[in-house]
C-alpha cells in the first residue's frame, strides 16, 4: 500500500546521509526540513483553495440547475486559475485615510492564522508536521485568532461598513466558539487526550467513530464551525445587502485575495478537524490512509457547500440568539450526557 509518509522518510534519510558525507551540521538539515515542509504545506493549500473555488462554482451550478463556467478548459477548470492571476495583477489600492499599518497587516494576520493550523492536522498515518500533546487546544486557539485580523481590517479601513462587518465578525466568532469548544470536549472526555493522533487512533473501527457515539456533538460542531468561517447561512459579517462587503470592502488586489484564500483554507480546516474528531480520521479499508482522510474531508466540504446553496442568510439577531439560546444549551447537554455515560 502506497503511503506518503514513507516517501517523506526516504527523502529525509537521503538528505541526512548527504549532509553527513559533506560534514554539514544537523542544524542545517533541520532548517532545510522545516523549509521543505512549509513549501509543501503552502503548495497544498494553494492547490486545494483553487480546487475548492472551482468545485463550489460547479456544486452551486448543479444545485441551481444552470451552467457554471464551461468555456475555459474542461468544465471551466482554468477559470479559477485565471481569476487568481487577475487578482495578483490587479492594482493594490490603499485609500487615503486608512490606518495604513493596521490596514496592511490585517490580511497577513488572517492568512497566517489559517496557515498555522496545518501544523497538527494528521493527513494520514505518520503524515503530520508535529503531533502536539495539546493539538486540538492549539487548533481552537489559532482559529479564534482570526477574529483579530478581521477586527483590524474593519477598524483600519476607516469605513463604517467595514467597521460594522469587523464587529459583527468578532461577536459571531466569540459566540460560536463557546458551543464549538464544548462539542470538542465530549470527544476529549472519551479519548482522554488532546492529541489529534491519539483521537484518530481511538477510532479504529467504524463503530468507534465519534459521530456514532457523539451525534449531538457532531451537529453542534459542524454548525458552530460553519458560523466561525462566515459561510452562509451565517455570513453576516460580509452581508452584501447590508454592508457592501463588510470588513473587506476597502481591500483590492492581493490583499483581498488573502482574505478570500483564507476563507477557503479555513473551510478545508474545519472539515479536516471534523474528520479527525468524528469520522475516524485516516482509518478505512484497502485504500491508503491519506486517501481515506481526503475522501472524508471533501465529503464534509460538499455538505457545507450544500448548506450554502440551500439555506438563506439569517438576521443578525437570529444569529446571536441561535448561538446562545439553542446551540449552547445543546452543547452543555451533550457534555453532561457524555460525562454521565462515558
């Protein structure tokens, strides 16, 4: 069975032998390894984000019974690449009265936050950058940090629509982070570990998957996670009818592309985390472990896209009420039941 971790190990041992023969210190091998891993992650995120943009266009087209992009390549596969090149080449306009330092740093903060999560996501057996013993806690902390970048974008833009979008985003992410964390605690109680790898190892068989043992927890997690990444029906921070484009109104060119890029990167992240926590991670028969992980992850992404093109956007008061009056009590109920019967 072809496992990617064997390829990475073979490359590392080859480089180690090469550095030993040349008398180069181990420090430089470790530094080169980190740079290569970083390059692989960046390449993977870039390709997956482009694919998800194309896929969402096609999914929405089928759901609305219409053609998506069809003229540029097979089923319009080149259209997303052309759009990405267009964004890179567009003029980067900075309005005169913005807070320039905050305005420029905001998309970087959002992008880096989206990138750092991939350090401890297990893509397959042995395919993880670092198996942290507090892996899920690290992911929850980093994903929440995105709100800082969105607040910076809203405040630094010197635009009332951007400011309202940033404040809405802060309120939304903070509110839905509470039930999301509580839903994850049910899995942690059953596993007795915060390590992402240990959580996967505890779900060897289909009947061990936590979606079966924690159905309420899964529903709470997926709902809160969709709200955290600002996707319909919870895309209040960038509601076009009310806020033009919310926190990203004043951004153009590459800065806007970084926000857009981070949105689809976070979409993959929440789906990958749900696969790890509730769907058995890389476990599955016959196929390589990494292939099972991606099949499950993209299945979750498909469901989230299905939600987007099915349900209408809810009002901001409904958004906050749903989090505090329904989702939070449900998450507490799930945690109590888990503690009593685990």
